[in-house]
């Protein structure tokens, strides 16, 4: 007489599935352990690399900040002596003071290095070295919107000094759209309108002056806008 088949329980089915899965994984590992080892080694190398890169970047940013602090007193002295800008650019190596150019060359990819780049561009602008200033302003890659706007406005000042008024106006207008506040924005807009006027783009200049008068009526530039608009009987 045939014995009835034993009923397989859910627990036994689950255990059997786990055993099969384990066997499959073990078999896969045995067949591919060389490649798995390579992949794990590469992953560890990437993690270690990221850790080292982050630490180095942090250390370099701190070094740049320290060097920027040293040269800042020289830069500030340019308020009374324009040639101090040259000293700020070159530094005083004999006194252990790294110049702005060296800080940018060595640490330009760090946050403090980008701040140094902005000061370097300003120094070149004040010395009348407009092409060098433009190169540094254009290379500015910081994420701070106020500093980005300053870089764009700096480019506008360079172009205006070179007599390239339409480029200057465009840069000032971009600066006004990068940061919005009651101090910088009307200043940049006023510069854009002035340069459009110098470029012969009267209608564009008038449109911006109208905007200043409407959006920033209490700013000092609103009075300039009023004067310009009255001059053309369009107020």
C-alpha cells in the first residue's frame, strides 16, 4: 500500500529557497571572485581618494584664507596709493607674504582662492590692465551670487574703460539680474543704462532708467533716472 506523500510546509519551502539562493550566490562568487575583488578594491580606492581630496581641498582653502589675510593690509593701502595694487598682486616673498596672483595660481579652485581672484581682478582694473582684469573676472567660479555679480560688474567696468560700451552695458545688466537688493541692483542698472546711452542705444537706456524709477524710487539712482528721462521729455 502506497504511503501518502508528506505535505511540505511553508517553512520548509522558505528554507529550501534560501538554501538555493545561498548556493547560487556562492557559485557566482566562486566563478567571479577575481572580478568582485577588483571591483571592491576600486570602490575602496575611490572612497579613499574622495576622502583625501576633501581633506586636501579643506587644507588648501585654509592656506588660501591665511595668505589672503596677510596680503589684505597691502591691498587696503591702495586707497591712498594706487601702486599698492601692484604690491598686492606680487606680494612680498621676502616678508613671507604671498601675492594675490600666487594665491590664485596655487589655490584658485578653493573658496578663498576664488575670493583672491576677485581682488586680483580688481587690482588689475585699478592699474588699467584691463585684459588681465577681464581674464580674472571671467574665470571667477565662486558660487556666491553677490561676488558673481561683482565679477560681472567688474567686466562691465573694464569694457567701459576700453570704450566697448555695448559689451559694458550687457555685463552690467547681467550683474543686475544676478543679485537683487536695493543697493547693488540699481547701481548696476544705472551703469547699464549709462553705457547703453554711450553706445547710442537710447531706447534701451530709457527703458532701464524707467525701470530704476519704478522699482527703486528711493535709491540715489532714481534721481539720475529722473534727470535723464526729463532730458528726453519722456518722464
